[in-house]
């Protein structure tokens, strides 16, 4: 729309006549007057429609054009009909709000719009539930069943505004550190991680897979560009309906060459996460407040312990003997984070040194103890955020692992070709945007952190009567 003003700019137009365009948020009557909160993509403002004409409109700054003359009588009649989610173009005079009604905590909280003209752009059917901030308290299944409408709710929008910052700040930090961005394919001839379930697809007369990870491709790209990253959709066919699993996620991946050890990967991952937290705090304070969320504490140097040390700490603190297990389970992760929080005040902890055969074929074994690898995970508030580590860069060693992992070398031929012709010591890390969003905001279910979640029971619509 031409000559449209956004609500975020309204305070700079006091005394002027402007036109807004957006949605009716909440409508209420007070005597013969009609009040409604009006929102657009930049914020919200209170509108008031009076029952009588105002004289000398043309004497005001920026008077309305001849094509849209003020008419309070007409405006009040239209205002009596409007309902939540109606789409309007509203012309009015920007007035300073009475001192007692000023709310400096919201954009436009110091002004209101005295409406002198309303044009209905679209009507909305009666809402199936209360969308107001105070009345919004839906079951997750209802929220997902009505996703197209629910995305208009401020608390839901706040979740994805934070997620936008997470993804943008990851990309910004990567570029600041000379990482090259690329897009990995979603269809692959082989699986990158072997152990996880994958979606098989018919690819003409052959079989292929939806990618579990851009891992093999980012290592190829790294071998040409030295440092690279991607923001990719990845797919996991894990038969799980937990609060922590989805079948489609956004994966934030980075890979870098010429490292000295896995510690370089840990340090880069730590600084990436630190930058993301700083940017969320700077850009999304309003959204965090709206959601009642507090950011996790990252101290100057994040604690780093081996898997063996972590299991010993759990045994000493809780009496559960998980020593010798191949990995940390969900309870282990929660308890370890509680221990580290008490010891250091850090909400984060790195855990390294997992059994080599429990990880993908490309993870680098510790030269002094090949039974354990140089992989590392970052945990926060009881949940794994990030996984990474050093990779094998020697071609002969890779071929040996391909054989031991019983892989078909023809299906990873392009990957192996890069390493055949010289690759420096290298490694990388990856984390899921949805899981970090969930953890940052204290959401109870990862589906709340996915705009259009996919799981065993849902692809937009429910696939069965069970689950979400």
C-alpha cells in the first residue's frame, strides 16, 4: 500500500493524519466509543473510534486526501461490525495517550490512533478459540491443528523471532570467521551416519535416501574451500514420539581445515554459541520477556570433561553406576548438567572421548587409545545441543574404516575421492535450530519450536489418532 505507516513509527507522527494497515487484535466497546488493538508486522497500537465528527480536519498536519475524507459517523458504524482478525486500512489522527495510560514497555505504547476512516480489506470467520494474550492457553495438539491461525499469536511469533536470530547469528558468525556458505543436497545415494534410521525414496528406477546430515558434503566442500558451513533441512526416520525428536529439522553445520586437534573444534563451537546467545539477548529481549525465558549461563571457559569422568561424577553424586556405558542417556545428561551447574555455575558442559565404534566411520580415533574417538558433544540444561569433533583426513585410514563399518565404497565414492587427493587435518560440528530454540526458551516440546513440525504422527495434519 502506498502512503502506509507502520505502527513502529507511529510515535514520530503525533498530531498527523496517517494510514495503517493490519489486523484487528482485540475489540472492545466503552459507552458509544469503540476501542480496538491494531497490529501489523512491526507492532501494535490502540485505536479509538469516536461517535461524533471532529471539525477542521484540514487544519491538522498532513490532512487526509480528498479520496479518503474523515467521517466519524461512517467510521463508528464500521467499527461496530469489526471483529478479531478482520483486515483493515485505518486512517486516523495520532494522539498522545493520557499520562496514566502510557505503556513504555511496548512499541507505540505512548500514543493512540483516533480513527476517522476504516476500509475493510478482508473479513474473518469467528475464531475457534481466544487468541488474546491473556486467554491463549491451548493444548499442543489444538495449536498444531490450527497452525495457520496460531502463527498470528504474539507468543508463538516470539518463538520464531528468536529462532530467526539463532539462524541469522550462526550465519553471521561463520562469515565473520571466513567460512564459505553452501547448500548440501537433500537426496543422497548413501547414509552419512550409518546407525540412525533413514528415509528411503524411489529415485526413478533406483533407491536413494533423504539426507540425515550434510556431513559428507561439507567435508568435500571443506577440502576445496578450507572452511565452510550450511543451513540445511535434514531428515531422521527415528521411530520416536518423544518431546525431543522430529523427523525434519534445520541443521546448522560447520567444517574447518588445518586444525591442530579436536580442541580447535570445541573452541570454535563454544564461540559460535556464545555469539548466538549475545545476539538473542540483544535483539530478542522483548520476546524473551513475553515468553518468561532466561538465557543459559555461559562462563568464560566452558567446562570440558571426558565421558569416563562424566560417568564417574554421576556415580558419586547420584549413586547410579553408568560407568562403562557407551553414551550418556537422557537422565545422565540432566544429572551431569546439574552437577556442573553446582560446581561452576555453567549451564554448559563439553563431553568428549566416546567409544569409536559408537560413532560414524569418519570420526577420528584417539591415537593413544583408538578405542575412544576425538568427538565432542555440548550439553546445556540437560540436553545435547551440539555434536562435533575431529575427522579422519588420511585416505588409507578412511578406507580401513569403510571396510570395518561394512560400507559400500561405491556409494561414498565422491567423498572418498576428495580425501584421496590430499585433505588437511580437519573437523567440524553441527546442531539443530529447533532443539536450541526449545532449550533457550524453556519450551516443553520441540514441536513448539518447529513452525510446521513433522513427526511419526503428523505432516501438517495428523496421520493417526495417537500422539501430537
